[in-house]
C-alpha cells in the first residue's frame, strides 16, 4: 500500500495580533520648593486651593463674603481664613507684608495695583474679584503690580 501523503500545516492566520495597550502616563509630581527654600509651601498651597473654590463668586463693591465681594474683600477673606491679616482697603494693602521682586514672588503673595489687589497664583497668573462683569476669577497678571509677601516666610 502506498504511504499516506504528507499533510501540510494549516496556513497561519492573517489577522495581526492586537496591539498592546499604551501604559498610562505617570502624573507629574507635586511641585517641590527649590533646594534651600524655607517657604511655607503647605500654607501657600492652602491659600491657593481655598481661594480657587470661590471662582465665579459675584463682584459686589464693598462686599466681604462669598455672597459677593470686591477685590480687597476677596483677598481679606482668603488670607483671614489662614490667620493672615491684611488692611481692609486696597490702598492700605500696599503696606502689608514685605515687598518682593517679581523674580522672588511665590504663589500666595499679595499683588497690589493702585486701586486693586489680587493673590499671585504663579506662572504670571493671579486670582481676584475683578469687576462686576467678570466676578471672581483667575487670570493673567496685567500691568506692573507690587508683589508683597504677607505670609511672613
């Protein structure tokens, strides 16, 4: 009897193997102070987080609470929550704390312009009760404000 014919293997599948799922990108680490910096970063970050929860609050001239406030009312409220007292007028705020250069400013510092104040949030930004149309918001720093360290570190 003749030998059986050799069998050929079945052809390989033509569909490509599934691509592996990309690995999730790691979250960036929390900002760390520069080496040798004794800044109270926890307090400064708390000031920013507390202030940011009020974004969208209406601007009310002379207002002092989250129901509505003006620029000094907002800054005064946020700093007072952290035990930091500042003048209760935008004019008087220019004398609070210690003036620092723009290069030495750190998030949480008070910003002062003639007739206006805000809180420096870093990277050229600040938060403030801007005006009746805009309310309380975080926005780009305009003009040339004074940077004032009211934290005391």
